[in-house]
């Protein structure tokens, strides 16, 4: 059999095309999915900053770093990222394991649009995290609609079966980091430096290298239960944050009117973090852990009453807001 690549065989000649993933890959409307999701990932136009330049003809105003930037590496194919996201949930894999399995499974690669076997990871697992964040609610709804349409086209389900569904809920803990004092101090320092640089404030010192080193030392001392050394590190972190706060307050008048309100909000938060002490009866921590209901997320599962096709709805979707746990819905919700 002749192939465009003389030294490699095509995946469709190596696999069984009757495999469920191979059949689903041919039934999914990948073109419409890419067309719908493309606006969510296009490069945004951003406002530049105005700089005054003086030459032989006088002063001129120049706008820097504005418009649509062409910098950065090209984005990964949309079908690859959507396919990895589907395979992750279909086979109950994590971001790391789905990428490792993709590099070994020819059916996974065929489903994601590859023509030849690729003995490498498709992407870094952190790319899937950023893809889900950029996808948002509209992208999840589009993928849900495409999956149901493919099931109807393959005659795995009939439209009549969607007239009666069972909706149930469960609670899952969020993947959040516990707000230790050391972490809060470092987050406040990094955020203030970022906002001050965006506002064009020239800081005397950012403490970027020392801040990361102190954060690592605090984690090591806390793990080893060396609390005296940990207290010394926290004292130094508060000193660094206090110096940075006073430096920004002295130069705050040099920021634009649009940047000053945001800086003032974070200055107030950072001062609260810098001055709070353990077991102190004050207002709640501004970046602390919330109430139990804020530390969990509710997942909504819709099951057809006849067969076991399940759909997981996001807690912020309009469809999920209409239901509570254990409901049987007779009227269709689309």
C-alpha cells in the first residue's frame, strides 16, 4: 500500500476501524466544533501605554505594546485539545496520565486527528488546564451538544429518550491550596509588584528572588516542624512586604487615575495580611479559605431513564441551575 510517507504506515491502516473510538472519530463534527470554539482562543487586542519621546522636532507621543501581538508559540490544534479533554473524562484519567496514554495508544491518536503514530507526549499536561480555563461555559455547552448530536447520528440514542431524564447532584471538594501565612505573604508581594509595574511605577526593589527563596524555606521548616526557624522566615517576609507597601504608597500619585483604584484595593488587602497574627480576633483573612460550601463544587449528572448515557453538567450552566438533587424531569431541557 503506497503512503505519502515511505517509512511510516498510516494509523487507519494499523487499527480496526470498527473500534468505538475510531467510529466516534468519524461521526464527530470536528469542523463545526473548531469553527465555534475558534473565537474563544483568538488573540485579543490590548491597549498600549503612551510614552513621551523627545527628538529634534519636539516631543511626540508613542503608543507602545498595543494591538494584537503575534508573539509566542503557535497554539496546538483544536481537535487535539478537544479530543484529549474528551478522552480524559471518558476513561477517568488525569491530565498527566491521559497524555502518557496518548503516546502509547494508536486509537487515542487516531481519535485526536493524527495520521501517523507519534511516540511522544501530545502536549504538556498544564496545557489542558489552561485550555479548560479558556474554554469557559460556552465551550463546554458546545462540546456537550456535539457529543449528544453524535450519539443521535450513530443511533445510540433516539430523540424520544431525551424526553425523560433523571438529574442527580453530588458534592466534590475543590482543588485549592490552604492559605498559610507564608503563601499569603508571597502572593501579596508578587501581585503588588505586578500591578505596580503595569502602572509604570519604578520600584526600588521587587524582592522577587528573595521572596521565592523565603517561600521555599518556610515550606521546608513547616514540614520539618522547625517552628522557631519558620517564625524567623515569616518575620522576614512581613518585613519585605512592608517595605514594598511603603515604597508603592510613596509613588502612588505617579500612577494613572485608572490604575490607582485597583492598587488601593490591593494595598489594603496586603496591609491586612502583613499585620495579621495567628489566633487574632479580627476580620476574616482577605485571601483565606472560605466557608465549607465555598470549598466544594456541586456536580450535576443527567441520566436517561432507559439507558446509561450520562451527561455531567457544570455547576454554573443554566441547565444545572434549574435542577436540585434527585429530580425526574419529564419536559426536555435543551
